[in-house]
């Protein structure tokens, strides 16, 4: 697995945001009739799914749902015209 996988995924998300292919789930989040609420609702759902997986002590499910959560968080960053450096800078600031 490449160390830059988050950057690579974020680049694909930005590309989908620009080109809006019909068959892309990511694009559908940017064009949803609910607007920004579409991704905000998914973030809430995925966070709940992480919590339920944790309550079940199901580490495979925690990893899977956390991956859904991170993906939707990156979609939110793109929607807000932020990028991964905003996250890195904030983390570095706290060291
Ligand atoms: N990493 C992801 C990714 N993670 C999660 N998801 C989608 O997020 C949604 C999660 O929704 P749910 O948890 O509700 O799961 P569900 O399968 O819809 O329904 P349930 O039965 O679980 O309720 C699913 O549709 C997943 O496909 C993702 N969709 C796309 N990507 C990546 O985004 C990039 C662009 O992909 P396209 O959007 O397909 O162009 C590619 O690199 C993809 O791998």
C-alpha cells in the first residue's frame, strides 16, 4: 500500500468534483438534491456505524466503517475547498 493513499484518494475525489461523471458515487454527493446535507448525513451515519462496530468489538468492521468515514470526510474537505494540508497543519500545530 502506498503511503500517499490519502493524497491519491483526495486527488480522485477532486477530479470527480470537477468532471462529475454520471456513474460516480462521489460525483453524486456533489450534485445531490440535498446539497451539502448529503455528505453531512453520510458522515453522521458512518460515525454511528463505527461506534456500533466498536461496541461489538468487531475490529474488521471498525476498520471498514472508519474507511467509509474518512472517505466522506475527504469529500467534505473537497466540498469546502479545503485540502489535506489543512488537516496536516492542524495536527502539526498540536504536537
Ligand atoms: N473510497 C471510496 C468509498 N468509501 C465508501 N464509499 C461509498 O460510500 C457509500 C457508503 O454507504 P453505506 O455505508 O450506506 O453503504 P451502502 O453500501 O450504500 O449501504 P448499506 O447497505 O451499508 O447501508 C457506498 O456507496 C460506498 O461505495 C466510497 N466510494 C468511493 N470511494 C473511492 O472514491 C473514488 C472515486 O470513486 P467513484 O465515486 O466510484 O467515482 C475511488 O477511488 C473509490 O474507491
